[in-house]
C-alpha cells in the first residue's frame, strides 16, 4: 500500500522535487525531469534515459557522474511526453549528440521517437537504443518486442561510461546495443503495487502463490506457482536465464554481472538469502562473477517481487560496467567530483506564440473548446470503466491517462482561445498539452488526432462537413503513419478507419457536418464493440494477447464514446 501522499495526482511531481532537494549536488530540476547539476565534458555525448515514474532509482536516481546526464520523468507508470523528452535532452546536451535510452514500451517509443525528430531538426544528432531484457515478455525469436526491466541499469551504465570516455555518438550507440544484447532478466511477484490514493493494488497474486514473468506495471504474469523456498526461487531465476545465453558466449569461464533486484517490498535480507544461492548456482555453472548488485534498482512502487538480471561481459564491456559512478540511487568506485553547473547555462524550452486567426475561426475555436469540455467530461464519467477494460491485459491506466490528458487539453485550449487563437491553434495547443501532461500511448496518439483535425480546420475558415471529414481522414492517416498500427491490430485505429471512411462518404454526398457525424458515430460504436474478438498485435496488451480476447480495446471504446458525446456540440455549432 502506498500510504503517504498529498493530492495523489501531485505524487510524481512532488517526489521529483523532493528527490532534487535531497540531491542538489547531483541533480537539477528542468521541465520534464532532471539533469546533472554538475558540468560534463564539453562535446561529449549526453545519455538521456526515462520513462514512467514509480520505478526509483530508475530513472531519475540514475542521473549523475558516470551514469545518465538526464532523466525524463513521466507520470506514474506512464511514458513521458515528447515535449518532456525534448526539454530534458536540450538541457542535458553537451554538444556531442544525445543518446535516448528507455524500456521499449509503446508510449515511450512514440514520444521518444518524436522528440528525436525534433532534436535532429534543431541540428542535435540523436539516436535511440531500446532496452529489451525481459525474457518473459516475448520469445527469443521476437526479441525486439521484449520490454525493458532491470536491464535498464546495465545498458544505461555501459552507454554512460562510454560517453564519459569521450566516445562518439555512433560508438556510444554500439556500446548500448551490445550491452542490451548481452543483458537478460526474469522476474516474479507475490503481490501487486498500489498507486497513491487507489483503493486496491493494480493486481493480486493469490495467497501462497507466485506470479512468474510479469511486468513492472502490473501487467499480469505468464504463469503461476506455489511460492518456493528462497533457494528454489534462485534455481527458477538462474535456470531460466541460463537457458538463454546470448550468442557467442561459452558458459565455462564466462564473466557475468548478476543483478538481484527487489521490486519494492522484498527486504534486503531476503534478497541476500536468495543471492547466496544465485551466486552458488552461477559458480557451479562455471561462471566468473563480476561486481554483482543486490538491492532495489528498478522498482514498481510497493510491488512485492524480485528479478534477476545477468549482464554477460567481455573485455570491452567489463571496464564500462566497473567504471566509477555517483548518482543518487547508484554508486560505484569513486569519481573525481565535477564542477557545479550554473543553472543559467542550461537551455530551457519555452512556450509557442499564438498566430493570427480570422473572426470565423475564432468563433469555431469557441466550439472546439466546448467540444473539448464534453470530451473531458465523457472521459471523466467513464474513467473507471476504461481502467477496468485496460486492466484485463494492459496496465489499467487508460482511464486515468485519458482523464489527465483531456483535462489538460481543455485548460490549454482555453488559454489559447483567451489569447485570440483560431481553431487550428486551439487544437494544436490542446493536443500538445494532452501529450505533455498525460504521456502514454494515448497521449501521443491524441496529440496527433487533435493536431491533424486542427490542420484541416485551419485558422481562417468556418466549419463545414467537408472540412470536418477531411480533419478525421487526416487524423486517420497521421495516426497510422505515427503509431504504425494497422486495421485489426486491436487499437483505436480499428475505430478511426471506419469512422473516417463513413464520415468522408457522408460529406461527399453533400451532407451537413452534423448529419455526417451522427451516422458515422454509429459505425464507430459498432467498430469499438467489434474489437472484442481481436487479438492485440501492438501496445501493452500484446504480451497477454489471449487474455484480451472477449474484452474490447480500451482506446477504441474511449474514442467511440467521445465521438458519440460530440453530437450535441455539433448540433449547437450548426445552429449558430
Ligand atoms: N500503435 C498504436 N497506434 C494507435 N493506437 C494505439 C497504438 N498502440 C496502442 N494504441 C491505443 O492506445 C490504447 C492504450 O493507451 P494507454 O492507456 O495510454 O496505453 P499505455 O498505458 O500502454 O501507454 C490502446 O487501447 C490502443 O487503442
Ligand atoms: O511504463 C512505461 C511507459 O508505459 P507506456 O505504455 O509506454 O505509457 C515505462 O516508461 C516505464 O514506466
């Protein structure tokens, strides 16, 4: 149970500020996360890591000399936004390019990917290396689909040590990829974690049982067994990881760094009891153990669980693993203290200006704000139900994420409207703020939807059925190009495509905006219902595909509800 908080929605931000207050010699708060408060070598590569909050010391506790230069901090268990990534990367940049590294979750991939494009457009070389160490999240043949768990540490550590040595961005990327290739993890849990203010855990494991191979956000495990003894658990963990030794490694005499990680409420003494046996088993297998770590390195709030990571070392990788580091949540050897950085030297990203708009578009912008208000209310009313649907095979945060995002979007839209913005700008601001505040896959996708709608409505023209349909068609194209999901993958694309087609067809028949929308909305609701039978092929639900059959896709349901709820707003716009 997470017991101590103020307003639960302020929890991640207050934790970030407290962390910085406790470690001012190492960390500085910047919009979107933290960066080192010490000077780095000019011209060196900046290693920027990140993801959802709730995993301390990953990610922000791994910022410091010999480790990351910056960490982007999303909401609890939710990817940060592209804007946050961009902001932290700009602040962390030392002039040698930026490596973005994170744990291969759908929202992270979208947001970090978009930020990379923005950094490159600004002339900052930027590359991405995903961490994919969790052997339970996909078979070896689909290694690229695996998620990142405690292996984050080995990849970040190796990349950062390489950057510290002055290697080029290309070389640091090679090191990070090789570290990821040589890192494998496997985890178990005895009980789920509780988000601050939530009445219950994200998931439960039956008394006396242990879930095997589950994720670090409450994603259900792949199997269950009775809780073994500590030695029995060591055998399970070591046994699974020795089944999958990376190519090119001969067990006898191989060098390996084990990390026995506590996920939140397993005591250090329990970890040491397990580690005693892990150490024995690895030595029995002929391995040479190099600087092991036992402790909490990637947690999941108060989840009761343990994971074992093996980082297979060669002569090039070992010095990167053993190199000194000094971060709030990880220390090794002794670093030469670096000079403190003057906050004035750190680049801070500022807000956009509002472009000119016609009177007609400003009037339409009022309608857009009303629509966003209805959208936010609809999400609010259905928040719990959306969370329950998402919890069947995902992480249960779809309702909360949509709620946070749609509220923030409404605030931004009002600000833009008060500043004299037209429909396009209002939608653009709303989408950006949605993504910034909510992060997650849905945050990234809804930013694209609102931006695309805005592009078609523009800042000059009044509403028409054709422009509205063009906006939805544009949204469909951009969402598919951005998220790469196809029809049938069990995402909101399964609603957006038939809805856009129906709307475009109605508009071609010369129908008014409202009539078009009303009949296309029925098709959207049917399409959302039809996702029940689909097997997810992308996103958080993918590793648990079978569990998802029979339950509709959360993002499709929320989209269809929103489409329905907007009918009265269009009625009003048309009457005016
Ligand atoms: N590649 C994608 N393209 C479009 N929509 C997607 C994609 N991946 C997932 N989604 C949608 O996002 C929804 C989940 O959003 P969210 O709860 O924010 O996810 P997460 O917590 O995994 O980041 C899914 O139900 C699905 O409709
Ligand atoms: O949970 C994370 C992000 O999840 P998304 O599904 O991408 O929102 C990850 O950053 C680790 O917390």
